[in-house]
């Protein structure tokens, strides 16, 4: 059984970013178990 922990401020911010992203792809950088940076892919061209 997994232990339930409250969300950190970084985790709450990550969820907000995911929910407000209408479409696309994001890359989440994690250090020591916490999200530290989100990279949003700006442009992709399919030929």
C-alpha cells in the first residue's frame, strides 16, 4: 500500500501547467523526486 503525502508547491504548479496546456508535449525534469523544470515543445513540423 502506498503512503499518501500532501502535494508540494512544485507539484501543484506542475499540475496547473498540465491542466492549462491545451495541446502539445511537455518534458518534465525531476531532481531528488521533485519536478524542477518543465520544457514545452514549441514547434514540430510533420512533412
